[in-house]
């Protein structure tokens, strides 16, 4: 594989993962949890959020209670 092709492949891999701060992630997870998006579970487990953090970010109590098994 040539140098240019290798560089393009690595650039594509790095663009897939954006830098996401903990504050942005908790807000995004709260919105995703309210909209019943299953990707919220991966964010919650990745960052290790507690139920209190998700509630403070604006998620509904019912959504957090429904996903209670994934919280610490």
C-alpha cells in the first residue's frame, strides 16, 4: 500500500472519533436517553456517569429509572 493511501485511511479513522468532553457527553446522553436512543447506554458506560449526573443534565426521571441497571 502506498504512502498516500495509508495516510488517507488513517485520516478517515481519526475523523470518526471527535473530541467529546465529559460535560458535552452527559448532556448528549441525557437527550439520547429521553428520546429512547440505545446509543445513550454506550455513552453512559464509557464515561461512567451516575444517575444523578444524568438527572442534573436534564433527563427525565422515568428514563433514568428505566435504565437503572446500567448506573453504578
